[in-house]
């Protein structure tokens, strides 16, 4: 996996597999939840990377419950 950096900023890596996202949450510091009209964006922050996933609002709660890190709503 290549790390894309621009002037020290870490670009997020988008994940499309919920189970993989939950697996990553085990080593994440926290997860940011951003609720938009038609999608919920989840962002996992690990020590070196930022991972994002977009989920349907109807499935978001189920995914959030399975995450194994601190949840921060924004």
C-alpha cells in the first residue's frame, strides 16, 4: 500500500468493505462519524493513516456498533 502525502498531510484511504473497516478499527485511535443527508461518512484514525468509508444511513448504526474504538460524532 502506498502512502500519499502532500506536505505532510495524509490523504485518506477509502475502504469499500465494511468487515475490513471494522478490522482496522481495532487498531484505530478513534472514529469520526459525519452524518450527511444521503450518506454517513466514517473516518478511522490510526497512528499513521486515515481510512474512510461511506455507508447508507440505514446501515450506519449497525456498522458504528461494531467499531472497536472511540466514536466521535461531528
